[in-house]
């Protein structure tokens, strides 16, 4: 599944090279040449990952990463630092401020794509194309197919995204507001009860095989995807 990646790089040639290769790999790329522009873009909509140059004009990449990690809304956004600073103490400093990985220039496109995939798998599994299976229910983002006990399940696009997020974050309770942010996007303003409507549609589609029981309501809190029997 394509990820939306914010590339924050002030060198035009490098920014273009990275953006072109990420686009070829199927990702949706947003560009910024400085930290201030990056912050504005992040305020408009959260990306799935930020590829951040260490040295930027004005506010440094390090300071931008620190700000993203300080604010609750952006705290969980994966960050990969991209820089020519290869000394061990610089790498440690980048990781300690909250970066998920560190790629040193010059780098190969293959290495960068592999690092991005690894970080997304850890921090945002719903943004990868890896198939996921729980309790006989299988969802394949690459083919956009869902099967339950081997039988095909027909889902609308929103139900598909909702199920994908729940399956890649099992056993956690998600509030309606959290699901709206993660599935619809935090820049989309719809009523929280909209989540209930799509949960009902999702359960209805899974009811024939009994997999609707995997989508559980946690009274007063939200919803949870779990293969464990409700107590």
C-alpha cells in the first residue's frame, strides 16, 4: 500500500532524485525545502513518514524532529534522518531525539527504500503492502482482497481501510476520534458517529463466516480487533 511521505530536503537535485524514486516505488510524495514549510504541510495533514534532512536553512532538521516528537499529534509519525553527517555521535544524537532511522549520504535508492519499508513496518504497518491474517481472516493490500476462511469478502474502500488499520493494530482499543484520524485522515472533518456506521457495515460483511466477532466494541472507549474470546 502506498505511503504518503514528506521529503524535507533543501538541495533541489537530491530532493528531485528522492521524490522521483519514491514515486516510482508507488509512494505519494510531498516536498518541502525548509522546516517551516514542512510544519505547515504537517498541520494540514499527517504524512505516513517524514524523510528529513539534518541541515536545513532556518530551523534545522534536528529541531524540526524535536518539535514533531514534542507535540502529541505528531509524536508517532515515523522520521528518517537523511544527512551527510556520518559520525557515530551524530547518529546517536539523531536517534536520541526521536528519529526512527538514519541514512547517510551518499546512499543508494535501494537502501533508502528498504529503510523506509522497515520503518513503516514497525511504526505504521497499515502503510505497507504486507498481507495480514488473523483468525482465518486475511487482508492483502497489494491485491485489495479480503478472504474469510478462504471465501472472498466484499468491502467498500472505507471498510477496507478500517479493517486494515484494525488488523495491523490488534488488541488495542481505538476511540472513534483515533479511528477517524488514522483511517479518514486528521484533516477530514466528519462526525465521530460516522465510525459506527462503517463498523456496522464491516461487521455485516464478515457476519456470514462469523468473523464479525473479531471487531469488538469496548463500551465507553471505542473498538478493538481481537481474536480472543470476549470475556
